C-alpha cells in the first residue's frame, strides 16, 4: 500500500505492466532522494504485477555487500523457480559472454509462460558483475514480456559509471523521479488534519514521506523520537559522508560553505557537495539552503539537530565544537558565533578565548539576551589566567545579572571585593568594581575601593579624566552640571584624592536647594527621551527619584509605571524590581497603601527567589511599610524576613529595610527597637550626605517612637531639628513634622498647628498622612469643645483612611463606624456628581476648606474675602447640592478642581 498518493507515477507503472501483459518489454528507472518512497513504490509495482499473474523476482543492493560479486543475481535466482535461472559456477565464469547470454535466455524462457517482472532496489549499490548482467538482460529482452524496474539515488555513484548512460540509450527506457510531497499533497493525504496542522507537518518533514510518516507516529504530530530516528536513517542512507556531514551541519547550526563543512566533517569537498545535494533533496536542510559553493544552512528542524547531536559521543561532540570554533575564528566569523561554539564545546579553552567570550557577551547584552551573555561570562571565568581578569569577569557578571537576578548580581561582587580588600586587584579592576558597587547602592564598599584606587593612582587605571564613576549616570548633572561629593560625606577626601569628583553617595543624592527646580525639569526632560537599556537603568532610576521627591509623587508615578512596564516587556525582573520599587514608593507617598503593597509584592514574585538581596530587601521593606499602615501586621512581619545580607549594611537599600522594620516595631509597641532602627538610618544618612527628610524622614520617625516612650523633650528636639533642614519648606516634610509637634503643644496652639499640618499635607498629595493629621485635628477640635467641626473633620478623615486602605486608622477615627449608618460623624447621602459640577470655583474653594474643618473666619482669612461672603458662598453651596448644612458637605471634593490657594 502506498499511503501517500502518487497517481501520476502509478499510472506510468500500470501502463508498463499492461504492456508487459501484452508481450511488450519494459524498462522503468525510478530515482528519488532518501526517504522519498523508492522502495515502497517498487514494492507496490511488484504487488500489482503479482496480482496480474506475472512472475516477480526481487533483489536489492546494499552498501555493505557492494563488493560481493554476483550478489544481486543470486538473490534474483533464489526468488525464481528452482533451477530456472542458471548462475555461473564462479565469478570468473560470470565475465564470460556466454554466461551473460545464458542468463538472458533463461529469463526469456521464464517469460514464455507468464510475464516476468524483475524489481531491483538501490541499483547504485549493485556489484559490477550483477550490473553487467542486468544491462545485458535489458538489451536482450526487448521483444519479450519482461519488465525491469530499477531504483537508484541520483546522488550516488554506480559501480559501473556507464550503467545509467547505457540504460538511457535503450528505446524502452522510462525514467520516473519521485520528489518530495507538496503542501497540497500532504493536506490531501491527511484529511483528518486541519490546514494549519498539515502545514506544520509539511514544514517539519519538508514533504519527505519517511519523515512525515515518522511525525505521524510521534505524539500530537510534534517531532519526537520517531522523527529523530528517521532523520538519522536518512543521514546514514545519504552515502558514507552523510552522517559525518550531518554532524558538522548540526554542530555549526547556521550558514556554512561546503568547504567549511567538508573540513569539519572530515571529507573532501566534492563528497561534501554531493552529500549536501542528497540532504537537501531529502528535505533535511533548511528551505533556504542553496547548492554549489554558496552557503548552506542548518537542519530543517531543531529536533533533527538534537537527534544528530545526541547520537554523538560526548568527546567527539566537544571536539567538533572546538574545531568549529577554530574554523569560525579563522574565517573571520563574528565573536558571537565563535563564542557559541566554545560554549558548546566546554573543552579546554584556547588562550584567545577570553576576549572573544567577553566581546560576544557584550553583544548578546546589547541584543537583549542576558541569559546567553551570563553563560558566556561564566565560561570566560574559567578561561581567566589571573585574579585580576577573574575579578573583571565577575564584575561584568554582576552588572549583567542585575537585569535578571539582583541577589546573584550582588553575590557576584563578593570575590572581587574580597580580592580588593586583600590588595590583590590591579587598578584596572578596581575602577569597574567601584562603579558596580555604587550602582548597587553599596556606598561604603564603593568608597573603600575608591580609596585603594587613590593609593595606586587613578591614572594608572587608564580612567579617562581620572574619574572612575564618571559616566555611570547621565543624570544628575542637574541644571548647573555640578557633580561633587556630598559635603557631609566622611569618605569624600579620600575619593577626591583619587581624582574623582563624584562620591558614590552622589548617585543617590538630591540636588541642593538652589538647583531643585531646574533638576526636576531636567529629570522629566531626560525621562522623555530615554529608553530602558543596560546603560540607562541607574540614570533613569535617579531621574525618577528626583522627580518623585522634588516634584511630587503624582508627577512621578506615570513615569515609574512606564519604566516598570518596559522592564516587564524586556523580561528583566531585576530591572523591574528597581522601577517597581519606585512605583510602590510613589503610591505609598500618595497614600495608596494597597497599590503600594500589591506593586511591591508582584515585583518580588517576579524575581528569582535565590538568596538575599539588598535591593529586594528594600522592595520588601516598602511592601511591609504599606501593610503596617494598613494594619496587616502579620503579613508585614512575613515580608520583613528578607533582611539586608550580612556585610551589606553600607548600602542605601538597607536604609529602606531599616525604616520598614522600625515602622513595624512601632506598630507592635516595640518602641526601643523602632528608635534604634531610626537612629541607625540617621547615622548612615548623615555620614553619606544623604540626610534629606523628603526621602528619609528619620527624625519624625524617631520623634514618634520617643513620644511613645514618653520622651517628649527629645522628640521636640528632633522635630525642631527637622524643621531647620533644607527640606523644611516642603509641604510633606512640614506637614508630617507639625502633626507630631502639635501633640507637644497646648490645646489652642495644637489646633492651629494641626490646621497648618492639614493644609500642608493636602498640598503634598499624601492621602494617608492627611488622614492621620485630620484625625488628630478632629480630636483636638473635640477637646476644644467644637463637636460639630470635629465630626466633619473626622468624617473626612474616615473616608480618606478608607480610600487609603488604612483600616486601623479608620477604626481609631470612628470606632465601629461602617460608613452607612446615621450616627455621629456619619456621612449623609452623597450629592449627585452633576450637582457638584454646578458649583463655581469660588464655591468649591469655600466648600473644600469647610470640609477640612476651617471656621468661616479662617476661610475668609485664607481666601482674602469677608466672612459674609463666605456665608453667602456656603448658602449657595447647600442650596445647589440640596443638603441641610455643613455636616452634609461631600468629603471627596477634588482640591485641584477646587483651586484652593496654596
């Protein structure tokens, strides 16, 4: 049975069989590449002949028996009636012309009773004497009902080079070429498959019937074991050079010339060209593999390559890859190609391997393939001849791993850092080590390396301009281009002695007050034109920090989200952790506690959970701070066990972890522990010149712990100190400071101070801190005997706390309140949004200040209008919103839309 339709070819054989039955001779020569169905076609013709009553004699050539003389004739004689086909007594007798004649006469005598069909498979493997007899038979039986059906490969040499030419000269010669199946033929042969499935099967098989049949045996038609075995069979049947050439093609896995393949396959170029033609005709090569001296491509399917490589002995496979690397380098191939062969070889690396592997790794990084780069760098590490080169590779690995695995990136710097401490690194390795440590926020360690560099001379390291950190960040040049070390840094002098103008802490610092406006504008301009890549991660993160802390979280959040999304699209979980941490911090600064916790949590889940990391501990700290503020203390405690790794306390990320731990200790009444963490933050921040309350308000944190401990005087000292820093004018810093400081004042002064804190925090955009300040304000109003104003302020605070997800704070403001009752402080039915839209700008301003608990006189003073005008505005507001009075004012008026002066 022929499962794949060959209607046209079968019609030719049927016509020849009909002619044979009518007494006519026939000679059918069938050619085809390996696996294209020659043997199956031959058997189908034989079966049809037998069905017609013909005598069928079968024989087939084999490469292993090519030297056995008269082997095919013996098989034909064995298939004939006993004694009907005489054979020469010896091979020498077979060369006698009489022996040739006797064999032909015997076949004619057999055809006298029934047509005779001789089927000989793989004629190219037939021995020379048998071939001579077959040729003579074809000539001498032209008037007898004898049909010869011969099959052969078009790419194999016959034992007699003139055989096919002589057969071609015979008048009854008919040639058939069995090609590969077309896509239409595959679809027609597989009616149970969809068009897409048939197309995939054709693509994997190349239309080769043998490969297609093997695919159908594999599960779901996907290339598997059966397909792999069929590929190996085809290679072994493509001549003696086929298997070796197939191995060479699999090893190179890309374009290569026949000369290149011949050398790698251990054969001559002419044999390689012939074998390549056989492989291509069999459909084993990629569809764009041309003939001749042009370049050939790899095997058609990855499963075919895997089958060939798996069959190789490991030592042989390694040797082939090593030889391929040498050939690629000698031919001027790209470093990526040479390095790929070295990586596959995993053998003793040649002396020239190290620069090639490093160059190729850099190219893969640029192409967005960090995993490949890491594999090459790990191999390069094995090729390093000394401690300095090993350190350089480790440092580069640390940088590349930062894209995907921050913990591994930090660990990778341990060995070169230890070598630097022991004085075993040359200056050219110290400079990149200092840069890598600074980029990871490990300030003390980076400064220590820079001190060693200073002792050896920065210029000895070949550093342009003598500045090892220059160029680490395209930002912060700010508006004036100032790039000096923080004035308060204890390690500044040593760094400046090294010739650098940038202390490691400067990469994490905010600009001085006089440059803040220009810096925020520069940051946003930089973000507009930047794209996320290896060299822009630190500059982008720094620009986002500047925008976040100088221009506000609301302005920075969309940019943080944009670069978080870019990191996710690039499959870079390490970068995602950096930008997701900033996104979470921005949401936390806006009072979006659930959003901050979720953002940090998702980022932590996307990063490989292998070992501890200062970056990840900071991200976990942000999540823990959000959970603590939400009152989910057990979850916050579970987030905190990612501590800063031992020995990494000199890093800015560790400060975020300390702050989160301190907040959790504060919420669980461990006030001394909290105070210790906050004071540690202060010591590090001062020493590094990073003492900016906008970023790390450790003084207010410490003051809150001191207030819980009953140390009011010390708390006042910290708060007063914070209100004299360069960030004292920032509304968030001032508002949070005034909220705490108010608790140390008399009731009347406390009320005024809390009112100012509410105003400042309203401007800052931090809904959570605003809710805390309003809660304190409401309590102060109640204590001052103003229950109506207190109820209104508490209602606003309660709804803010609910919006923030701060359930503990919400319960403290209005215990037991659910938001849908009518008790004291409850909200009346919210006015329709359309009614709110009817308010004028002036009416919105007055209504918003009233919601915040201001009296009519205070409102008048703030807006520079009379008390009477305030009363008139409020009256119109009540009428337009259809509410009874101040207590029913909507708590969710938009301050920006209201245009309240700040």
